[in-house]
């Protein structure tokens, strides 16, 4: 995946599988089999990554609802404390409640601002790799590593 990531997105990808000995099947059969296996592998990885992304976004929505409810409760508690009269202790507790409410929003915001990007990029990379052409090359000198 690293080498594919370095190429421009418009570049056509290809994979050459080098064999040290001639295969028992015909070259066309083996190439077709390898091509299908590579396509299925990367299509499966794309599907799994898509599922992971959907799950992350679902968790983000649930976390956002919980965070908003908790932040609202904290702000309401802070306002109630301040309404009871201004003392240093009440001001400290009120500000602490407000900060606590905003801290509860940390994870949902992290998911929606940062965490989903890498998964989406990986999903697109797998989709691109699933489309690449493969070929099998019999190399009498041995497989290249």
C-alpha cells in the first residue's frame, strides 16, 4: 500500500507476481486466478474499512448526543450555582462545571474533525488497489524479493 500511496491518484496500478518455476496451470489460468484473488482481497479490505468508518461515525453521533446532554447539564448546573450568589467557591465550581461540560465534547469533536479522514483515505486506497491489473511472470532465475 505504501508504494501505491506514493503514486499520483491518476496513475494506473499494476502488480507483477514473479514465480521461480513454471506453474502447473496455463499462464492465462494462473493470471486470471491471481488477478481475481488480488481483487477480492482488496475489495474485502475496502468493505471492512467502510464498515469500520460507518461504525466510527455511528459512535461519533452517539458520543455527540451524550456529550451535548452532559454539557447542557453542566452549563445548567453552573448557571444555578451562580444564581445562588457570588462567592469564590461558587465561581470556581461554576467554571469547573462549564469546563467539564466542554471536556465531555472532546471525543465527539475528535471523531468528526480528525479520526474519520484516515479511514476514508484507506477505503479509497483499497478500492484503487482492487482495480489494479495483475500479471504472473515466470522468472527462471528465481523469484525477486
